[in-house]
C-alpha cells in the first residue's frame, strides 16, 4: 500500500517509525511548517520531519490543505491510505476523499471521551482510572468517526501526562500497524460507530489555566500538576516571581502540622514539618512539594530550592 503520513509531534513520530519499519511504502509525510523554538527562537523541524528525513521520505509542509493546489499535490501521490496523528491542520472533506481507503487517525483517548486537542492532559487532570488510543476512520466532525481498533492503559496516581503520552504513543504505533496490515490483506476491521453517550471535549491547554489555585483541594491540585507535566507546567507566584511546580504529594490532615481547618490567610502558606517536608496548605489538606523550578533556573528538588533561598518565616504562594 502507498501510505501518506500526516503528523507533527513526538507522539506522531512513534507511529511513523513503526509504519516505515513494518515495510509499508510511505510515499510522503505531511507536517507543520518549522516553528521558532528554544531560547534562541530558531526555526526548528518537527519530530515527524526529523523522523522522515532520517528515512529519506519526502516531506511536505503546507500551511493549509484547503487550497486546490495542495489537494491536487496530495492526489498526485495516489495514496491508498492516509494516516493522521496529531497533525494540527484541519482536513477538508475533499482531502478525506482522496485516499482509496480514506484517512485513519490515531487519537489518544478512549473515544468518545476526550475528543479534541488535549486528551492526555484532560484524562490525567480529571483523575480518569484509564485511557487509551483509538484508531479511527476520519470524517468531517471533530474526532467523531467510527473506531477501527482500541488499546487501553491504566492511569496511576503517579502518572504524568509525559508518562502516559509515552505509553500511548507506543500503543498507537502498534495498533495502527495492525490496522494497516488488515487493510492491506483485504480484511479491514469492522468500524464501530461511537456511542452518543459519554462524549467529552479535551479543550486546548492555556498558560493561564496552568496557574495553581491553592483554594482547590490538594488532590485536585496534584492532578493538575501531573497533567501539566511536562507542558505547560503548573505554576504559582512566590515572592513576586513565577515558580513552576513539577511534583508534589498529597498530605492528609493527620500527617500535616498545619491546622486542618484553614482560614483564607492560611491558603497557600508554606511550612516545613518535622521531617523536613515543604508543605503548602490547600483548600483541603496539604501538598508536600517534591520538585520545583524558578524562572531562568533548572528543575530542582524542594530541598535544594529552599537551601538556595533566604528562607523566611511567612512564606506563601499566590
């Protein structure tokens, strides 16, 4: 089969590598145009572009697939199937109709839960017990197409978006290769229409949303910290500067020396307990900080952060 692949981040690069290594004829790769990145804001190729270049696969980077010229270029490739994974561009119906077997998408959730842009973040933030990947036949709606294959994975109390991402990327790569092999053999999986119940949307993460509200319960803040790790990073204000919080542990009232029924003045207060833990008072219970990052610095343990600061007696987060 002639495969065209469309994707941009590392999640998609996993799948591209697996498809190429499985022996499929990847005739072209579509990915987002190079973007400025890093402190120097240099133009940087996407993970998918790097993976394609290492395999000498032609790379196309249109800013849109809506112009007729872009659609004609895709049609000229004569694809049997187009595999899409976190591409970042809308595929018009005219594009979906070009490949012989249509376009299939690797989506990082158990559809219909968490349709949309940030399914892994939202699953971790919501405290879902499990998530997964779906190989979906694409249609015009947002992640509404019938599902060809599903893989599951549990979400533990220690998982971050980063750790779940890596498992799902591997699962998605395996699943899409199996689906492509089935299509190539003439035994495509039976597509299962998504149920109308249980639909949720994983809206894009904003930087302001990542700010920690210490009035929330400690377990909700813990989930947000893990959901926004590695990006965009949950943050708070400390001494007038932004401090990112990368890891913390929920502390029950019985374990904490901070009074269990705080007033508004206690919310966000920082205190060191007898064992040396850095405790932050939340709306209910407390969090013990494990890893933080000051602006312009590297990640560090909470102990190292305290050691490098002139620690006061009335420290608090805002």
